[in-house]
């Protein structure tokens, strides 16, 4: 089982026990771009998705 698969399983079993940075890295590895305008609010966008 790969590291990515283990993380996905962890998210399924207990989504409250995942750090934001870990989730951000997973999304970025899937092609999502994170943006932050200096606040605590983050947005993730993927080309071709709304």
C-alpha cells in the first residue's frame, strides 16, 4: 500500500485526525493549486474545474 493510499484510508476512517498541511500536499499532488490571500481562508482550484 502506497503512502497516498494510506493517507486516503486515514481520511476515510477519521477525517478529523488529518493535518491541513497533509491534506494540502495531497491535493497539490493531484494537480490542485492552493491560494491564500493572507487570511486563514484557502481556496483550491484545478484547471478545467469550477
